[in-house]
C-alpha cells in the first residue's frame, strides 16, 4: 500500500458540497491500495503511520507521534498514488488494486488506525471529493509498504 501523509492543522473532505470527513490537528492520509496488497499490509501501514514521530515536542523537534499529541486523522482514498509516469505523458494506473479490493483495503486501513486509538474519519471511496487542508510545517511524507 502507498500513503502520502500530510501533517495538518485541519483538513476536510467534501462530496456534493457536504463535509463527509474532517480532522483538526493531526494527519491527512491519502491512501492507495496496490495490486496484491493484503489486510496485513494495510495494518502495517496504519501501525507505521500511528507511530511516526513527526510532531514537534516542547523543544521544537519532530519527536512526537500522532497518538502522543492526541491528534486525529482524515483518511482519503487516492488511487492516483499508483501513477506510472515512466512512459509518455499520460499516467497509467494499472498497478492500483481493483476497485472492490481498493475499497476493502482502504476501509480496513482506516478501521485499523481507529483501533489503535486514533480518532479517524474518512472520505468516500470512488467519489468526486474536494479536499481542503492547512498543511502544518509543511510536513509531507511518502510511505510505500514495498519500501519498508
């Protein structure tokens, strides 16, 4: 699985003009399931993200995790993280999981993150979503379970 995480002061996602998910201080997590991904990979990714020490401590160093700051997460499905730009100018997405698998793994990832004690809200899989955020830092980190 792949994720792009952004440390945020706040973030929200709208579908058809209605807010369907939001977070205050914490993380906006864009998630993409890849072909061959499993529930175990979704859990590995959630565990890793929940423990990343990317929030500032009292000395101003990135030393605290999402749990340590009692932050929350907004998880948004983002199949375009599977983009292959190696040929031509039009990205290919054939390495992304099939929609049914992608939805299942996205939901599993969000549920596992919540089970770790992180208040978690989500977007709507497959919907045309409008995401708003205030990136804090900015801090933006790419994680791929194939590389960890």
